[in-house]
C-alpha cells in the first residue's frame, strides 16, 4: 500500500495523506510510514485532532517512548502539566498560563530555539520525534528543519575524511550554556552527574537508505581530544553548512498538525513568537533509541 505523498519544494519534507492518528495503524502501514520517515526525514499529517493518549498510542507504532526529562528537579513532578510520556514544548505552566519571562523552565525551554537534534545527550540517542500542534501562535512560532544528509554531501572530500572518525561529546550543559544558563549554579552535584557528556559519532549512516549524514546538535559541545575553542568553531562551521537556507524547510503550524521528524537525519529549531501574549501548546512524544552508537 502506498500513501499519497506530497513532497515539499525543499524535498526532504512531505505531507502524507490517508492516516487518522486516532485509529490503529496496520502492520503494512507502519512499515510504509517508517520507510517514508527514513526516506524524507520530515513528514506532516494535517487535521489530526488528538488527545495525549491517542498521541502516545500512535507514537508507539514507531517504538518505545522515551520518557520526558526526569534528570533535573527543575520541573518538579507536581508542577508538570503533562504525563511523563509527553514532552511539554508549550509556553504554559500547569494552569495553562504563559510562563513569566524570568521563569527558569521558560528559559530552559528556549534551548529549543537553537539548531538541535532531540536528546542526542542520551547514550542511546532517540530516533523520531512526534510533535502535535494543539494550539498554535498566530504569528511566528514556525519550526524549521535542516537536512544533515545534504550537509554531509556538501562537504569537500577532505572534510568528509576529516569528520569520518571524529567523536562528539553531547550534553544539555552545552546547549543550555549557549543561552547563559549556568547549570552548575542551579543544579545539585548529584543532578550534574546526570549531565556528563555522552559520546556520539559525527557521521551516521541510515540503515534503510544507506545515506550518510552529519550528527550535530546544540548539545554537541566538544570534539573528543580537541581544544574547546577549536571544537566550538568547527561545530559552528558544520551547523552553518547544514543550515544553509537552501536546505531549510520551515513548518508554519496550523492547529492539529502532526509532524514527525527523524533526529538522526535532520536538525530543527523553534522560531520566535510572543510567548507572553500568545499561547502555543505543542506536545512532543519521542521514540527511544535501541542502540548505543559507540562505546562510552
Ligand atoms: C521539540 C522542539 C521546536 C518548536 O519539540 O523538540 O524543539 O518549534 N520544538 O516547538
Ligand atoms: Mn527539539
């Protein structure tokens, strides 16, 4: 069975028709959807009015759900708006009111505005993310995607050789540090232990398509064995190559859009919206990785 697929101008994002995320997905459809996500890396379903349970069930077609961050005491269980299977990517507190400017959870969440792949700081990094737009902002708040396969392809032969065996160190400390969030000032020693960098290769190969891509993220802060300053400059250069405007798909949200992306092949970032005036309630489920890419 083939779904009707409408490819975006940019090529790696596509709208897929013929799915109702509230319904069971047949084995045949599951295989076809998985193939499409691997092939394109961003797929969009319109008009999917779902609740959290339906989102969780639909997501489980693609693997096991990675629980939302429990690494810190930043969001205490009692302050959580959503269950642990859901990542709250909204600008809301548990009473559905916008988080104040200086709220630490808001500031932590602003990390989503940096180019990143989700949870690359896990020893077994996550695969797909599934984001549901329950309420979207009237102005701004797009999600942008860039293709790390094109980024890899654009490298010179010399650069391809250079990156092939490099190892990156990923941690939330690096991404949040970029926004001036000094984790060691707000977290206990025990919590900080959980943010020890994990190692990931800089180049990945997709097992279905055999296409190679860079594996970058705002969480990537150091190249193993390199000086910090050299690492930062090198990583910035690679991110710039991937995020060149020729390769960007910008998703302009409409209510009830459901977007799935493959964190192993694309980076993404949220764009500015007025989070003090507007409500943007987007909720993410994330599929756990099944393998460690290199020994830690
Ligand atoms: C995410 C994310 C960006 C956005 O859900 O992982 O980074 O536009 N979202 O909300
Ligand atoms: Mn993200």
